[in-house]
């Protein structure tokens, strides 16, 4: 079978149209793949942190049912902004801040009323709480707070029997 090549037969514009059509078909697949990857990352993050977050919330709030609602609300807020959070310098730190703010509201504190410069004190207080009340290791505390181990504040020794 001889004859002109398809590009010559249909003109160069049809070749461009074929390429554009293929790219248009591939674009949704790439977006789907990115969404699946983000969903997988969110699911893994949630599974890794849910119990620690719930335990923290329950200890601070004092009621497990209320703590579950708070943690669910925090993870819902996190899910809505997950793609942006993934693009941040510290996704785990952002997630901890979201959780902390939800717990503060549930316990009657206004997270927006924290004075400038008190973030480090709050971080230190949270690290001590996770260490003393939840008995987490330094590595796990840094992971939960979303900070480097080297940036973890010094922790007091655990009280005897604790």
C-alpha cells in the first residue's frame, strides 16, 4: 500500500491535533495519579498519627467522645487542605498546629489569643506533655510535633513511677 504519509495526506495541522488530543487524554491520568498519591499520603499520615492525636486530645479534654470529635474535625480540616499542606516545609507540623487549635477550642482556649512569641513555649509544653503524660520517646515526640529531633526542646526526666 503506497501513498502519502498521514501527515502529508491530512496536513500538518492534523498531526498537531492528534498530539494535542493525546496530551489532553493523558492530562487527566496524570492528575488522577497525583490525586491518588496525595490520598495515599494522607491515609498513611492519618493512620500513623491518629492514635497519638486521639490520646493527646482525650488527655487534654478529659472525655474520649469529645476527643474523637475533635480529632475527626482536625483530620477533616487537614484533608481539605492536604495538597497545600504536602507542599509546605513541614506537613506534620501543620497537622499538629491544626490539631492543637481544635483541642484548645474544645477546652475553652482561644488559639488566636496566643501572644506572639509564645509558639516556642507552646511547643515546649506540648513536648513535655507528650513525654510525661503519654510516655512517647524523643523520636516519636519530634515526629508527632513535626519537628526535627535536633529542634526538640529539652525534656525533664520522667517522674518516678511514670
